[in-house]
C-alpha cells in the first residue's frame, strides 16, 4: 500500500498534502514524527497518478480528494528551473542526512537529474518530468517523496 501524508487537523483544506510514500519502508524513513500528521493509506494506482504528476491529492477528510493536473513546460528554461529546484531540495536532504537509509536512492536521482539533457527534449513538454522519465523507462521520483 501507498501512503499520503497530510498536515494534521487540516481536513478539507486545499494544499494540505505534505509528503507521499510508496510503501511502509518509505513511510518509516520519512524524517517526520508520524503522530503530527494525518497518514492515509491508498492504492498504488492513485499513488502513481500523484507521483507522475497526473493528479494532485488536493485535500482529505476520511478519504482523499484528487484533482486533475495538466503540467506543461513551454520552453527549456521552465523545465530547467524545475529541475534546479528539485536538485536543490535533494541536495538539502542529502547534505543533512549523510547516514539516512535512503541516501543512495536520492544521490543516484540527483546524479540522474544532473546528467539529464534538456536540449534533447521537444518543447512544449506537455507532461511532468516524472512522467517523462517514466515513459523513457528511467527511474522517476517525485519531490514529495524526499524524506
């Protein structure tokens, strides 16, 4: 099962999603105190829709409300900024968690993003970076998965 981690006591409030975890191991390796969050278990298919940027888990009550996303990068500079922000977030995690169980996963993904040839992509790119990489058969992680 996959997990969606929301801000606690923010029921029905748009934008309360904090993190996502693909499985129990990832959930247990998030750098959070689980009692401070509302953790909702859901299907792998719904997790993948969020992970690949096709839907957002916009809010929760007893269940999660999903909203469609239409991600597009009109030009290289937009995707370049997105990748830079993602890499900055990964670097922040890796620099501050040098003994974390998931460190190698995030170092590998950082290196993958570092070597991504943005010039080889046709613009506009009418999908998320995560979906683009998945479509190429490459590892793909979402910024919401960073521990």
